[in-house]
C-alpha cells in the first residue's frame, strides 16, 4: 500500500485470481496484498474475514484500517483492540 506500482500489480493479480477461482470466502491475517483482494472481493460480493495480527495490542495496523470498512467479519485477539475496531469480534488468541 505504500508503493503505488506494487498496489497496481496486486490489483491486477487479485482481479485475475478472483475471476478464475471464484471463491466464496477470503480470509486474511494481514499484509498489504490483502487490500486489493478484499476490495476486489467486495466487488464480487465475496464474504471477507480479516484477522488482526496478534502482536498489535492497542493500535491498528495499516492493513487493518484499510480493510476494516469492507470486511464482513473483523476478528481481533485482544480486548484492547475492540477499542480500536468497534465492530470487531474478539476471539482471543487463535494460536
């Protein structure tokens, strides 16, 4: 997401993969590549589940902030993360 050229490449990859595979669900635990897959997935009305990383307790990740508006289910692993992501579901540690 910080490199426009890579974002454009990942948007193209996401478009091709999603059109070919036609998934019912996309699950991600983060990384910048999740962003294009989530937004393209939303266009195709695919269910989206995002799991915020375990090591970020009281601040949002950049990827989390960007996919939060489109995620159908946003999962956090710390109670403190519910202060950051109001609609999140806290499942506790998933390790």
